């Protein structure tokens, strides 16, 4: 599954309510995150 950071439109590996592949906590400012089926756009280690 993928999770999208709404303010930046960046899509990461992971899901809302957890941690992204690159280590970002989606519980902090949870309103800025949404689950999505879009293609991952994050190029950081763990997401790419």
C-alpha cells in the first residue's frame, strides 16, 4: 500500500497510522496523510 503526504503531493511506501518506508511517522500531523493507490514518488532509501 502507499500513503500520500497531502501538502507535498509525495507518495510513500506504507500506510496511514504507521511509518513510511523511509521512516516518516504518519501519526504526527495525521491529517496531512491519506492512503492511496497511486504510484510511489518518494526517492528516499526505503521507499524507492
